[in-house]
């Protein structure tokens, strides 16, 4: 007994999809293939930020994207074409730093931070997230992420009074819906995971991007809290659904 609001989305702004990765050719290929073949929303670019990949297959995959030849500039940026960019990051892994660097090369008005171990399940996932994020009072949108066994990996983040964050409903069968079907309705939450987080570039820059002191965890939660403090809503939508292996790269 729930209703879904469908928002008109006539403009279809460019979405810059930012994917940090290292030596993960097979899993990254699956992620990008799902974007190419299983996404109704077509106005996007991919920015891969590579953390010193050494595997030959990974390097060959980068060159194979769209079958064009790379041209490396002085900024560490390797451009294949208008839809794909590769950025080299040579420092120790830092999720926040890597994403902040990639944003400097993003052309889109919207930024989708996406883990390489994700795969789009619902073809209209990006379309659903964009339609919500384009509302003037919305600052960030997260998706329903499920493990390969059909249980919930992410359906919004909550915080305890101690400050610790956690994922309610984790490992619960997604079809059960939870209390009052709360897993299957759009709702406001304290934060959404950076494994699949869509935000406006303008807002991202206004709140001073990811805090680079958070090298691995909590950078996404901190970003969402800053967005809320700035007067915007952070939303979870079950109508965007992706597979997420969960810290596969790590």
C-alpha cells in the first residue's frame, strides 16, 4: 500500500560516473558493461581513477574502451574519447582523495560515485536517481544495493548516538521489505554509501568535497552529513537497484 512519485525529467543532465579501481579488469569490465548495455539513461561519461594498476589485462582493457587510442597529458589524465577518461593516481589508496581528483575532470552537472564491484540490475536505476537528485531540495541520492544471494547490502545508513554508522536491513532478503515495507519506499536517511552515491557537482563543491582525512571509511557518511547541514535532503531509493559485492577491491 505504497505509492511511487515519478518526477518529470526533461533535461537529462550529463552524469559523470567516477570509478576508483586497481588491477580489477574483470570486475570493472562487468560494471562498465552494465552501464553500456543495461542503462536506460544515456547521457553519461565514465571517469576511471586508477591506483597504480600493474596487471597487463587491466592496462589492455583501458586501451580497448571504445577502441580508440589514448593520449596522455601533463595532468596525469589519459583521455580515450568524450565518454571515457582514465586518471592515474600514484599515492597510497585514499577513497576521498581519488574521488576529489576525479571530480576536477568531470564535465557533468551530476556526479555518481560508483564502486567497481557494482553491476546495474534495474535498467532505469540511473534514471530514477537522476530524477530525484534534480529536485531543488535534494542533495544526494543512494540506491538499493544487494549481495549476489539477494539480501540487502545497503538500503540507507543510520547512526547510533555514539556516532557509529551502520546499514539497517543488511543481510535481510530484499523481498521481505522490512518494517512497513520501508526497504521498498523512497525515504530520507542520514547517509548513503559512497559505493553508489549521486550528488550535484555544485553542492559537492560547496560542502568542500570529500574530507581527505577519511582515507577508506566514513568519507561518504561525512559528505552526506555536510549536505544535510547545508539544508538539503539525502534520499534512498529502492527503484534503483545494483549488485554490490562489498569492499571487493579492498
